[in-house]
C-alpha cells in the first residue's frame, strides 16, 4: 500500500489522477475527483467536493459542506467558509447540457469568503478581499475590498490580517 504524504479520512474518496500536496488533510465524506489539483497544507472539511479541473493553491482552508466545481481557481491561503457556494454556469437548465459554457472563477491570494455566500461564476475576487457571510457576488471584487449583502456591495477595506477600514 502506497504511503500518502497527506491525510485522508477513511470515508473520503480521492480519485486516481487527483494531485494532493504534502500536509493536506481531507476529512470525512469528501470527494476529490481525478484532475483536481490541491496544494500543500490545505484542509478540506467534512462533506466537501472538489471537481475535475479545480485548482487550490497551498494553505487553502475549505470549511464543511463546500462544493468546488470545474472552473474554480483558488490561489494560496484562500478561506472558503462553511456552506458557501460556487456556480459554474450563468443560465443552467436541467434538460440542456452546458459544460462547454463553464465560466472561470478566480479567488486571489488570501481572500476570505464567508459562510453561506454565493459566488456567481465568471468573477474574480481580489487578493485579501473579504466576502461577508451570506453575500451574493455578481461582479468582480477589488483587492482588499470588504463586501456584504445581496447583491454584494463594498462597505470598506481590509488589510492582509483582516482588519477593517471604512470606505470613503
């Protein structure tokens, strides 16, 4: 039996062809598909899904109940809060396959996405931006922006440690 350089709970499924970095932890009931790339020292909390083609940088923390669909790229040190949602098609229909229409969503280094936030596909979330819990992101978010609400609006700025400053 091959010794893994990462931890995988016995209930987790990691498909052959997935790349998982050293020191990463894949917890209960997770599924990492073939073709997913996960960096070093990441954490996938309980009941997470990582699709083929997803890229997670090093130090990414994915809290419980998060699905990361094809087209999502998270750079280093991103935080994905509990039950936050990514989409990958703008106008999905059950009877019409739209895999060729997947849009790329980029979450830049150090960004935080709060619990239950929804990220509409095709946006870029800037470096160290902070997305409030429950926010709905429909457009690009600048670096260091603090955004909240539905649809999300900027209410301030955050530094790399998460300290806030009001918008002018």
